[in-house]
C-alpha cells in the first residue's frame, strides 16, 4: 500500500501560514535562549543564530524580551547589545 506524500511549501498565499512560521521561530528562539542561559558562551552563540533568522520587527521584540530576561542575570546583560546591533 502506497501512502501519499505531502510536500509543504513556504510560498503560501495563506496569511496564517506566513504569520505562523516566523512566530514559531521566535518562540523557539526564546525557548532555546532560556535553556542555555546557564552558560554565557552558549547564550551568545544561540543569540547570534537567532539574529540571522529573525525578521527585523522580531529583533525589536527579542531585544525587549532580552532586557527583561537578563535583569537578574548580569553575566548576560552585555549580550542585549548583540540583538540591537543587527537591527
């Protein structure tokens, strides 16, 4: 029995699809950054990856999130500028 294969494309005229993917990436980015926040080097590497993939308006949102997230983490506060440099 052959099962049909479905291919997903990123070129969709459906606005929900176009909106969902970037939001999913943004949420995933925040999850990863939270998980690696115990190590400043890993945090920096993941932040660099994130700024390459996120959209400009998401970088602004990420910067605001970083300011709030790093309030009690002085070892990570200098990395907020990384997100700001890429805007």
